[in-house]
C-alpha cells in the first residue's frame, strides 16, 4: 500500500506532482468520509492555481462516499471553520497551502464544531485515504454552492462596536491571497454600522500567480513592503495577512513590524478589559511579557504546547476567552475556539480607538521591559546533539526547566526555548530577558555558537 507523506502533524501539505495531486486529494475526500463517518461536509479553497482542481477532486471523493458537500468557493480557512459549526455539518476541509512555496498545496481539516482532528483521528484519515488510492476515479460531480459569508461577517464584526471606532487610517495588505474579498465584505458592514475607519488597500485582488510574492509577512524580508506603505500613505497602523488569512501581522505608524509575542499581550489586555479575571492561553516559546501583563491585569495565564490543536484543546479545557501564539495565530472562545486573522485586525483597531494611544505607544514599554530575539531557525545535521550541547552548558545553572514543548530554561533575568519544528528539519530558538537588550545579544551569540557546534 502506498504511504501518503503529505500527511503532516496537523494537516495535509505536499509538493504538486510529487506528494500531492488530484488523485491523492480525491482519496483524501474518500478517506475523510470513511474515517469520520461523515454525511455532510463543507469545503473551500484558497487562490492558488491548483486549488480549484484539487477542491473539485476533494468533493468528488466525498460525494462518492455518500456525502452531501457544500462548497464555499474562494475563502479563508477560518470561513471553513465557521461554516462547519454554523451549518452543523460533520466536517470542514479547506484546500490551501497558506504561505508555502507556489508549487505546494494542501488540505486543512476539522470535524464537527470546527474542532481539530487529534493525531490519532488524522492518522485514521490517512490510513483510509491510502486504502482508497487504487480505486477507480469517482464520477464528475458538482458540489452545492453555499454562501456562509454574511453570517461569518456578522460573527466577526460582533467582536467590536463599529460606532466606537475612531477615524483611523489603516493600511491592509492582502498579499494577493484570499483575504481581499472577505475583508471587503467586513469593511462594508463596518461602514453601514457607522465605523469611520478608512482602509487603504494594497495587493488586494486575489491572484494565483502571486505577482508580489507568496504572502508570508512573518519573514523579515517581506515586512518592509507593508511597513514602507504605511509611512508612504500616512496611515495610523498597518496589517498584512498570509495566503489563507488565518494569521494577521501588525505594523505601527512608523512602519515597524510588531513581533507576535507583543501582539498576544496586547490582545490579552484588550480582552481582560471586558472580561476581568479571564484565562488567557499562550504558547511556551516567549512568555514573560504575556504572563506579566495578564497577571498585572488580574487574568490567569495558561501555557499550552505550540500548535493549533494544542492551543484549542487548552482553551476549551480552561474556558479561556483568548489564546495567542507568537507566530500570529490568535484564537477566540466566541469563534469556536478557532484561529482567525480578521478578528484580531478589528480588535487592534478597536483597542487603539478605545485607548486613544498609537499602536507604537501601546507596545513600546512592553518591548523595553521584555526584549525578545524573535524566532531564530537553525538547519543542523544532528538536532539531538545540538540540543545536548546547549543543555550541558546551561541546564545545571537554570532556576527552572520546562519541557512542555522542546525545552525551556529559565534564569533570574533571561530565559530561552529551543524546540524542533513540527513541519521542517529545523531547530527553533527564542530568547528573552528582563529589560536587558545587551544580555539578550550576548546570550543569542552564545546559544548560536553552541547550536552550530
């Protein structure tokens, strides 16, 4: 039996014509229906040139197994999440490769209520899909078009009071991905509700050729495009999405990129203003700013392992109002505990409006109090040996060790997290200090030398 290597830790991702094609995706549809016992399913797709064909193949496989398939068409992953819950169906599948290279594609999958599949459940889909690979192709069929966007927009806008927004000028960079049409629908509702915000659109039209590059604003080399435009257009702040817009990235009025760990703290503060004492979930990579801020505001910080399945599970268990990862995934209790790239965009605009302070001002003191290295990636031949060198040097003198995800060592005035990537052959390092940028630089240099051997 063929082994499908496109199944990853959380979803399906593969190189077109190599580990992923229409035949494989049709088998994924069959496998999902068989493993999940699904009868009603929602599908959607991003803007990639291959996504329409793959989504049709996915629908064929599902329908061949007796599923009723509702097709959202071009949309964001979070719209599939929403429709899965809103329509009360048995699962949702979005054909997307998010920010991967242009010759990749994939599928993100959820079950009833937009809950993520556990590793065991995803593996069951893989086994069932592998069993379906050699079956004759399914007949050409057409899924039923469904428009869930108006209900989705209503839910997203419900997170803010449009009339309370200030007349801010906001640059929005859709990166020629799927975000443009969805944001237009949100902006239209905001306008009708009295929001005075002005939006300057950039790279807005969906384009499968990605003429301005694959939208991945987390990469430092991609950030000046948005940052420079914020300054050029005289905007109060800017934001940019990745390809399927489940991540949103922020820039202040001077065009500076705001690292994700500070945005987690900012959004936590915004929620705690309306939900005193609430629980806030965070990942273990960079923690001090979030923990300090949440405790200062009377909330309860809860740590979870990195990755959407772990964050969502921890949020449900704790009934947390909000959860955030430094990688710009933000999760919301009132959005099925799912991640969204549109909700944080509105929440930050609302928070800037409510405080009367600039985004730069809101995070300046936090960045000074807890300097952070940002995530540093290392390609090493032997990750275990590299990790061992680091632990031999620092573990004996650490005040605290945490193995929630990789290894975190904490000292009086600095800490670090070192972990393997779940999706790539990389070691990922994050370092933070208590108000000491010089110490941060020194420890990054020391750790880099140890990791690189």
